[in-house]
C-alpha cells in the first residue's frame, strides 16, 4: 500500500510540473512509443517499444538518446517442416542510439518533419532453423538449429512527423527508422507511434 501511495504522489508531482511548464517550449523532451518492426535478415515481423530523450540545441537541431527494444512474433516465410514441427525462427534485442536530429519542415501549426542520423549499438540475438542437406536433396530436408548473439555497432536513420495535441506540453509523433549492420542497410525497419512530454522550461 505504501508503494502505491508513493507512486501516486510521484504522478501528481509530475503532472503538476507539466502544468507549470506547459506554456513554454521545453529544452528537453521525453518520449515513449510502441509499434511494429521488420527483421529483413530473417524475414521476421515483431513489436518494438521505445524510450527517447531529446535535448534542443537550436531552432531546428537537437540531440537524441534512444533506447528501443524489439521482439519478433512471427515469420513471413513458410518453411516445409516435418509433421508437428514448428518454425522457431526468432530475433530480439536492444538498440541504443544517439543521434542528431534536424527539422526539415516546421509549420506554425506545430507540425514538424525531421530527419535523424547516428550510430546504434545492438545487444541481442537470433535463432533460426535451416536445411543443411545440400548434397542429397532426394533424401529430404535435414533441419538444424542455429543461434547468434550480437554486440555490434551499425547505422541508424529515422524520418519522424510530429504534431501538437490539445495539451501544449504533450505532442504526438510517428516515425519510420532503419538500422543497418555490415553490408545490410535494411536489416531492421521500425515504425513507431510516440507520445512526447516536455521537461523543464525553455
């Protein structure tokens, strides 16, 4: 019960701070988001959940620090497994992404279209089943399981549209981002809807 009361008090104080700063354009913003993802290397689709801090540098530029979690939930491919055997291909991971954001379009209505670029660090892995019977196809497929763990640095790019809500301190945003590693520049594609909160004064 004490924990619930503490969380309720923190929520009230946070909302109170937002109401105080609602008329100013904040220098810092925090976003939470969720959406769908595509793992192009394994032909998988899944879900993503994101957190993002944004620090405004100028009228059009800002620095972002993003953390996105991705988990596959299904496959686009239909492999011919034996009776009772299921496709166990999967992938998941965290993407830690610092980036520079530039507003390409800014409208008086509050609509912004921005481009973000930067490096990304992926911490995660994948598992898949593959047919290893290359030399005797007449005997039928021979399935084997493989797993890979990743700690790798890649390239991140994002296009984001942002617009106002009735609350001057809260904005909506929708983005599409791509993360590439090695020779595959479209290994992961994420579409994400975000809710953005202002933190602090101008």
